[in-house]
C-alpha cells in the first residue's frame, strides 16, 4: 500500500533544505521498505549470523545496528522475546552519535528519556552508558507505559527507573539530569512510507498543535536539566515548525546553544540551520539515507545550576529488607556488583547500591513503574521469582535452567503445556540458545508456566 501524500504537506516543505519533491514522491510510491534491528550487547556476543536474522549490512552511525534483507516474523523468534535485539528504525539510531559526541559516556550520568515509549531510545541509551550511570525512562501516557516497561525489562539492565509522569512533574528535581532526550510527539510525516495509512489523516493544523505540545513539554521539564546539560531533541516529522522552528523557539526563550556533530559525508545526513537563530540540526530523507524521515538537534543549557545534594525525602524511605531475607535472595543474583535489596509496593527489588538515594528521591514525587530489577515477592523466607529477574543481567548464571529447542520455546511463550525430562524440581529457568526466557516451577506430576500472560504469543503460526 502506497501513501497518498497530502498536497498541503508537499507545499509546506518547499524551501526546506534537502527537500526534493519528485524524489520524495518516488520513494514513497516505490513500495520499498527498510527493516533494521539493534543487537543487545549485554545478551549477544556471538556471531551475529547465528541469531538466524537475515543480516544484510551494518547501520554506519551506530555500533550494534544492522539492516536486514527482509522482514522476518519477529513474533515467532524466541530471541526477540529474550531481549537479544530490538527492532528499531535506522535513522533514529543516530541518537548514538548525539550522545557520544556531546557527553562523556565513561563517567556517571543521570539521563532522562522523557517521551520514551515504546522503548527504542531507552534501550539504546542503556547499551551506551556505563553501569554507574542512571537512566530515568518516562512515558506520560498510561496506555503506552506497559510496552515501555516490557521492552526495558527484556533489555535486562538494573540501572534504569521507569516512570509514568507528566513532564511538568520533573521540574520538582531541579538541575538533576545531565542529559535530557526528548523524542517529541509529532505529526509523524517522517513515517508515511512505513505507515501509509497515517498519510491520509495528516492535516496542517496537526503540525501547529504538535508544535505547541512540543513547546510545553520542553518548557515543563526544562528545570530538571542542569547547567551545561545536553538536550537531545528529535521528531519523525519533516515539518520545519516542529524541527528548526522548535530550535529557534528554544534559542529565543531559553539560554541554549546548539552543538554541531561530526557527520560522515557518505551518510547523506543533511546539516540544517534554523531560520531565525542559526541553530544547527540534522535531517534524514529516505531518498538520501537508508531509513525514514527524522530530525535531531543537540542543545546545551546555559542557565540554571548543578545538583549538589539529595534533599530529605517527602515520603517514607524505601523499605530495606532484613538480613535473613537478603540471604535467601543472593543465590538468584550475580556477585559482579554490590546490590541493595528493598521493597516497593510490597515487591522485592534489587538495585545497584549507588542508586538508592535516587530511588528514594524520585519516589517522593513520581509514580515509579520500575526501579532496578523486580526480584519477585517473598513467601516466608523464600522468593517467588519474577519474570523481570529471569531476563535481567543481574541473574546468577548458576541458577537451575533448561535449554529448549525452538518449538518448545514457542510453546512456553504461548503459555502452553510442555514436557521435560525427569530430574528437575523447583524453580527452573527456561532458555533458548542459552538466553533466558522466563521461569517454570517443576513439581511432582506437573509444570507451572510462569511466563506473563500479557506478554504471551497469541498466534499459532506466522
């Protein structure tokens, strides 16, 4: 299905740098589709071809991104459910260049991904930052926060907090973040080739509405970014009002400077300047780059202060676990880093110890969907392990486990009954190609499948 490109959109793009009307129309009617993935460096270090993915070539501006020669059925690949890779649009992985060239990723950072669902940029950030850095991944729309949570959980990192809050709430933690990533809600014209049905619904007034929404989001969360902190702003829109226009608005209303990036000429990414203030941004066109329409700009804050100390919590501090319960948990986690165990909403969590003050601070004012790794819940002094623990990089490699073939793995992911060889009892980790999928509990005469019902595969075949 080819999109019917609105004439009003084509007219508004006249004069925008890089816009070629005929090339734009041709690429959108060609039927060409680009599929790309980003590999999880924490979960797959083997030969990439052993994943079974039809890898074609590397995405040049990102470390672990690859184009595929065709789009496979990801739903029926157990490695997809194990968090081995994320299906991500290639242009948006340019975020890696923005981060690598504007901040020191080797030092501890606090990063806010403000409009994070479904989780592509959050999982990408987690692949780039050090274990001593903390990501706060936020999604304001409650119906979308669950898919963000699922994707972050499957990526497996402990140095992440998932929140569901309006951007204005972040003004309560002034000067806290070193980096703010805002992949803003937009009119979506950059995705017309991939989502042709959305082209018919495009209207010029949508662009204006999105512009004001983008301004509100940035203004509301702005106090939480520290002085000299970096705002990385992006959209999947071609419209100048939502891109260079927002850069101009920021430069006119806030003390900021845009930061240029070094871009290889062979990438065919166009550097642009905002018309009023000359702010630098970067545009992607699908007839120039192998990806969809995209815009990004990096703006450094030149006002505000620096976060100096943690204020007293307004709520009761997180509840630390007693020593006896901690001893029963330690067999489930690796010894690679010091962990703090605590309860949040009655559930047991594990968190690298250096982030306990951050959780204590944020839970005072924010709704936390996830903090660190959800271990499970206690039944007496025993742990009922959570699926989040199974998929975590904190998991102790010595836990009892089984390796399944593809058919058995899919049966597990559908929450169907399946059979195992005798000899196993208790909590068992189900794996495919040695990558964890989740838990079962083996008891005399039966096996209980603990894969989350909301994640299960509903279809029987591709």
